[in-house]
C-alpha cells in the first residue's frame, strides 16, 4: 500500500474547501479575513512586569497579520481548483488538451 504524501495544514484546508460547495469557500475566505483583521487591530496594553504576556500577544498578532492574507488566498485558490481523485490541489496544474478523435467509416 502506498503512503500518502505529507501535506501542510494549508493544503489540507484547501482540500476540504475544494470538496465543499463553492459558497463555503467564499464564506470561509471572508470570515477568516474579518476575524483575523479584527484581532490584528486590537492594541496590546502592556502591564508592568508582564513582558512574557506582551511578547506572546505580539507573536500571535504577527501570525494573525500574515494569516489574514494567506488564509483567504488559500480558500480562493481552492475554489478555482477542483479536487482530484486523490484529493490533492495538484490537480490545478495545466494539462495538455485532449486530441480530438475522428471516426472513420
């Protein structure tokens, strides 16, 4: 039995989105941007003596700042690429056009 190639979490999300109806991908793209953008816009209020909490807050805001753009793009790409038989987004690669068949009688 063959092993399945390891995929990243983003690729797994794209696979799930590609298998769902098209409107699910649109809702996920808009919702992920809205939620992460709201989180990024919150100010970090430093408390005296709590440098670890402030550092973690800046770390999570940095991840959310990148994610607010990466996740919606991944969801839109998944909408453009239908899932293949093995459910990988590699089915988006260009394929050569099929040669027309001519019947001879």
